[in-house]
C-alpha cells in the first residue's frame, strides 16, 4: 500500500512570513498555443519539504550535496502530542530500533521537538527526522533546535501529513529535487507498507 504524506503545493501550509506558492499560466492550448505550460514560484520550504544542513549551518551540506540515502529507506512513524522531551525522544528511538527502522523517524501529531530531544536524536545519528509542522522546533524560535539537528548532518522532513497513519515501520521516499547550492527543497513524500 502506498500512502501519500505530502501536502498539495498551491493550498499548502506556509511558515509565517514565507511567501506562498503561486502558479502562473505561460501558454494555453485554449488560447491557440501549442501546449499548456505553467511556471511555479515558491519558497523551498513551503508545504512538504526537506531542510538540508545548509538551511541553518553555513558550512553544512546543501540539498544537492545530501545524496538520496537520508530520504529513501526504512523509517519509523511514531505517534505523539505536545513537546517531545528527551525522555520521549529516547522512547521513540527505542521503539524505532525494535521495529528495525531507527535511522529515519517521522513523528505524527501536533508536536514540537525540544532542544533536549534534538540532542537525543542528534546523538543517535539519525539520517532524517520528520514532523507534521512546518518547522521541527518551536514556531516562534526554531533556530536552536535546527542548529542541533542540522549541525549533526541530519536532514529534516517538515510539513508531512500523517493523518490515519498507524505507528510502525514503513518504507519512505521523500527525495528532494536536485537543486545545487540550496538550503532545502519541496518533495513528494510517500510511505510504502
């Protein structure tokens, strides 16, 4: 079974202050043009997207330098609510390890990763951490959590949709666009069970 965990781009959630996506017609068959052609303008962090370390770490890898391994492979979906504390992070990693998928973890629910939890995830050397919010840390002050996670060379998958997805092991594909020199990328993320 394939489970789409991506937001639709033009109606997606947008981090406060970021520009919203806009699609524009360039050519239309109905107007006598040879084909339909559109252009898209958007922030690389709109909707379902990935953060490369370069997003908050100036010497960190850009999205084009990250390769595909962090974004494709077995993952663990954990369900939780509220602040993810260090203790909750340890429990999540333990459940992921028991399921045989402790390198890519997605957290379902309205959660905020605390600095203490970020330290746990960084110490565990995760390849990828994902969540449903448009930012993994507190919306009003996301920098410290991002610095801890991205500073450990982890990538982030933000803005995923995990409604109705049970906790457990899945195969994840959240491959970003290959955009050299950039700090993030939109992606079409999905799970296979």
